[in-house]
C-alpha cells in the first residue's frame, strides 16, 4: 500500500484545504473517463480516492499518522474486507442511527443505480450531492474577514432572555432562549458577504464513493462526515447512499443466491449430454443426465452473489426447462414420427380419429 501523502503529492503537514485541492486536481487527471482503457490510471485513481478518504477524515488521518493504519484504535469499525473502510452499512434501520448533537449538520441522501454485475463486483461511483459546506471565507464563523462575533446586545452573552412577570404570587422570572442570537450569546455585527453570516454555503459536489461487492437493492451505505457541514464548528452530518439494483434479464436474486432458467434441448434431456449454463462470468458447461425432466435444478456453489462484508459467494441455482423444438424440417419431423411409432405414441397434425374417418370415405 503506497503512502497516502505520497499518493496525493502533499506534505504530512498539509491542511484539509490543500488535501482537497491536490485530490481534485489528480482525480481529474486520472479519472477513468479521461483515461479509457488504461488500467494503470484506473488503479491510480483508486489509490487517490483511498488516500483522500483516509486523510480527509481527521480521526482516520490521526490513526494513520500514528499507526500507519486508519483503522487502528477505532472501536466498532466495520470493514468490508479491505475494499472500503469508508462505509458502515445497515439494513432496515438496524445498527443505530446517526448521533445528534448541537449544531450538527444534516444528513443527506444520494441515490445510486447499479446493474447486477456492478453490485456483484463492487464499483466506484461519482455521486452528485448538493450540500451545505463550511464557508471558505469566514471558516464557518459567519463573521466578515478580520472581524469577530461580538457579545449579543440583547442578552449580554448569556443566551437567555429573562422576563419578569407580575402575578398574584409575586414576581416570577422566566428565562427563554434569546431570540436575537438564538441562544449562542453572540451576534455577528459585520456578516461575511460570502455566506451572509450563516457560516455555510450551498455547494454542488461530485463525490466518489466505493460501493462494496454484494450490496443488495434497498441497502443504504453511510459515508461518515460527508453530509452538511455543522453550524459554527458543529460536527458534519453523514451522507447516506441509497442503492437500487436494476433487474437482470437472466438472473433473479434471493439474498446471496442467484437463480436462472436453463433451457435443455429435448434430445439432450432424453439421451444425456452437456449444455452451457449462464453465470455472472463465462457460461459454465454442465452435464445433463439421460432422462432429465423440466423442473429439475442444478446448483453451482460459489457462483452466486458475493457476501457483503464477508467471504465467499452464494450459489447459482439453474432451473432446467426441457425445450420442445419448433420449426422442424421434413427430415426432422420424419425422424420424430418414426421415434413416436416405435413408442406407440400418437402424433401428427390430425388425430387418429380423423385418419380413420378418412379411410372410410
Ligand atoms: Zn462566510
Ligand atoms: Zn442573545
């Protein structure tokens, strides 16, 4: 594994901004779309993403700097076999939702459509997200450059609005959140012009996400810290990637298993032989026993979908269907008629009854 700093061509002291700039420049240069048919560029692009994923996350970067591995010391980290450490996955809401805290940015949702093959192999996808990011001019403070938020003139910095009401029991003091500063205790007298004092700006961004092999339709992947920026120093929200897997013309999926219909020519079903069965990869030649019937199944172990976050693959189940030949030539029809005669089976366009009637006319 190459050094992440070297991959991005930055110093170990690089700021988040410098990392982002270096990553964007190189990602454009090595993007597979810009280098069709160049596996080296594709590989380098992967390394870039991997390096940026680690270094752009303060916790992972700190782990990487200290231990040379971003996962070190991170409790409860879920790892997809080393393919992508960026994600933790949960299905149907299990695994705990995002933590809420004061000033935390909102989560955002992006949708990704995959073919079955992409879901099986895992894929890198660019998703476009519209999000609120920290304002670059005021670094999220909301105050114009060179100025600082000042103490709120209404509440004097307490963040509370106190009111004294006279009641029959005497004077009662109530404290509510200061409406001027929203409870923060400070106000911005000269707001940043870039963000109008909000500290965050709306940005459209292309984000590269690594989809691990084996994802199923309806799965959600969480990319920690890639949601909206927090309010004035709060934690960023998370990005959730909703996966839709498109139906496949040959394979149906049930968990980690795949199923498909396999046509067996009548002659092969009767005499035995071999046929090609479709798989996610190249077709597999399988043996057919003499006397095979429609409805029998063939199971290929380890040829189904990869187990998400685990080892191995499910099975591929082929449902055999004996195929009756159509559009017979005269010669073929003759042969089958002779075969039917040997077995005493009634064949022909017209039934036996019609033939008898004809004979008496
Ligand atoms: Zn600003
Ligand atoms: Zn106030």
